[in-house]
């Protein structure tokens, strides 16, 4: 699959995580955490910039924090980073 599509899909999953936790829908947010983790594995890291690889490596840790508000904030930040990367570099 095309990296652009994978990264854009990851971006949308991250947005859904942020919105889910913000609205108090933990079950929905948890489901999209699983989806995001799958998408991270799908990215062909040989075809992306090194700085974005670092971002992808930090993402699982950010999604596994204890505080759901912290996860929501980080997910929203990573959503923006992924969206911008897909738009400008893929």
C-alpha cells in the first residue's frame, strides 16, 4: 500500500483517538489505538524521512500512557504531524 495513504489513515485514526478520549468514549478511542498501532507497522520506513521515523517510534509510547487526557493531547499533536508529513513529503 502507498505510504501516503497509510500515513493519512494513521492521521485520521489519531484524530479519532483524540476525539474519543475528549468525549469520554474510551472504548472507541481504545479501538482506534489498536488501528493506529497496525498502521504504524504498515509504513515502509525505507521510503520516509529519518525525522518522521523518529516520530513513528515515539508514537506507541505516547498512546500507552495512563492518563487519557495526555493521550488525547498527544494523539492530536501526532495527527497534525502525520497530516502535514503526508501532505508535503509523500
